[in-house]
């Protein structure tokens, strides 16, 4: 669980800044949190105020959604008002809505995961329906945050999970009544009854894809619940059909891959044996001999301690294929220039067969510390040296050269939206300009660390041509001493682009989207 938690912490740290900005934005359009009314932060109450009437998964989901949407700012507010550490989820629930529910069992936990992930993904679509059913636009715009989360959960359950409507209406009305006030319950009841009646008549108020490009993009963005700028960008680069398929992929339940920790002499056969004993359905990866795919059962793997004991890692095959392009060899000195939290560092270290060194650099000290700790549990710490530095500063002040440099650059993450449910709402078009500038600077710095005849690998978890091919082309113009080494001999041919780069396409390969260029420095 600790590993999964750190995995989650990593994800939320990435989105922390954007989340607090989202709170600021939301506060401009919605009524601000007010301690005086039953908003997200209720006054401190008697401990152990237990309510057995409200369904636990809905109460916990509503609170978790608040924490995700309002991020650090919401947690800080809770700490101020609730005087608690905030580490225990049920204490968050109590301080937010005024009571605890019974503890979650495994079924509830699965429901919370489904409901929270789905409600975040489908937010734009759900808000469209809720907004259409409100009396007027102001009612929707000024809706208090907790009430909105309860409505989003209910609409998601009715429309996307197809749960029995009467139960969903009753349960969410009750939650609104006890967590807010009786009038809030009546309001939820009114909206949901209208929704159910329209659903039964197959007359949901959905936009039509028609009009000019902008109007079509807006309709698609609502129907498939993505930001309009992303839809416009993908329609431009991929065409309407592929863009639509990509959005459908992003809204589907993600599968996961596990990598057997060969650095500890654990083979894929060992991993398969453990999965069979845990009754976790799995498939062998056709692309990588250390990897196994699972669609369900990650929680079982975590609970059985496989991650904690360093038996295996959760790693997407696309990340594994990036390491295939680096192809670490025993005895090599490899700089992993943007290494944390270290998935690729660990895999590269396990390829060294005890000889050589991975220098794992990152500007983020906390994440680098996690990398160091995981390296110990994977028993590859003797092959990894961590360096806390900004790559740009390090490259200016160090003469040292490496056989290979991997630059797994900070990027938009547009290839991993199926796993990172909230990321689509935290990214902005302006980010792309900042990111491509940073990617250029990091590429220039990384190139200085490559020995003559050495290899520079540039990778992203994005499918955006401007972050991928665009950056490599611009780099080669600035650095004629580098040339493209086609990845043909490192990965299966279906991943190789016409320019000799690696590209995993979520729709085509059923993997996260990722890009890799292998560049050689002239002797
Ligand atoms: C895509 S993540 C790397 C993921 C990692 N390679 C893995 O497989 O787990 C990008 C990383 O770049 C780091 N980073 C961003 N700017 C940096 C800089 N100027 N110097 C060094 N690291 C930087 C971030 O802290 C982040 O950990």
C-alpha cells in the first residue's frame, strides 16, 4: 500500500499546483467556502459521530472529490478548522460533512475508486447535464462545492454506471440532507428526478456535433468530457476519427502492467506463479519479457505486499519500451537526467547485471528520496547514484561525460490521460509553450553530458507532436553533431515511426502514449 500511496502522492504532487489554481478559479465563479454554513468545511464536531444510514462509498467519494478538486488549499482549510493531521480518510469525511460512516469494505473501496475516477473523467459531461437541468445558469454557477460533487456522483451513477435510478436518487438525496441541509436534499431530488425521466425517454439534453470547427470541438469536448483546446489540437493533428477514439480510450478503465524485478533475480515465471496463487487474471506482455498485463486485481497485488517487498513494480509497457531503446549494457555509465520517481532508473539498473552505474538526477529532492528508498527494496541501490540538481546547472558546472544519457522530460502527460483522471482538467494550452521551452533547454543541457560516440535518448509520455518530433527536429538544427539512430532494432516494428522514432499510440497499442528518439553524438 505504501508503494501505491507514494505512486499516488507522486501523481497528486504533480497536479498540486494546478489544483490550488483550480480552487482559486472555482472560487471566482462559485460561492467561496464559508465556515458559517454547511459547505465543505463543517465546524468541529464530536468525534465518532457515526451515521449508518448514508452509503459509505458515496460519502467518501464526495469528500475525496473535494480534496482532489481543491487540492492542497482544501486540506489546509481542513487542518485549520479541524485541527487534525488529515491523514485518516474517515476523519476527513467527518470534518467535511459532519459525520463518519461505517468503515469501507473491499466492495465499497472498489466503488469509491470507480466513482471518483469516473466522476473526475466525466466532469464536463456531468456538469453539462446538471447545468441543463438547473433552473438557470446562475443556480449552477453558484452551486456550493459539496452539493455539486453529490450531484456529479449521482448523475455519473445513473448515466454512466447504469445503477438502479431509484436507489441512486434516494441515497444521494439522503447524503445531501445530512451532509448539508434538508433543502439541499430536495434540490438534489428535483434535479435527479428530471434526469431519470429524460433518460427513460431517451431525451437527454446532449449537444450535436455540427456547425463550424469551434462549435464541433465544443460539442465533442462535452460529449467525451475533455477540454476544448485538447479536442481542437487532436482534431488538427490526428483527424476527427482518431481524436474521438483517443477520447474514448482516455475515458475507459485503465489496465496496468507489472514488471518482474529481474534485478533481484525474480523472473516473469515467478511473478506469474504469485499472480496465479492470488487469483489475479493476467496476460504475458508480447513486447517485453519481464512484463505481465493485468486488467483487474491491482489492489490484491498491493495488499499481498508484492510492491513493498520489491518483487515487482507497477510500470506501463510504454515506460519499459523506453528502457529498451536505451538498452543499458553491463559496465555502462548512464545518466538518467530526469529520474524521479525512478521507474525507468530501477529497470535500467536491473539490466546492468551488477556492473556499471546509473546516475539518477532530479531537481525534486523529495521524489529523489523516494527513488533511493525504492532502489533499496529492489536491491539495486548499489547500481544507482542519486544526484539532486537542476540538470541545466549540473551541465554548466560539470565536465563529466556519460556513455548514455536518458532525458525523460517533464511533459504534458497527454499520453497517460486514461490513468491520470484529473490531468486533463489541470493542463492548459499555455502549459504547452512553457513545456516546450523547458524541453529545449533540458535537451541542450543533456546533450553536453553525452560522450563522443555516445547516445542521447529523449522521451516523453506525450503524444503531442510539438513535444515530440518538434523538439527533436529543433534540437538537431541546433546540434548538427547529433544524428537519429532509428529505433528499429530495439522495439517491435509496429512502434517505429517513419522518421525512426518510437511512438506508442494508446488506441493502436492499448498502452500509455509515449515517444522516444535515439540520437548518437558524432565521434
Ligand atoms: C516525466 S518525470 C520523470 C519520470 C521518471 N523518469 C520515471 O520513469 O519515473 C520528469 C521529472 O523531471 C524532473 N525535472 C523537471 N525539471 C528538471 C530539471 N530542470 N532538472 C532535473 N530534473 C527536472 C521532475 O522533477 C520530474 O521528476
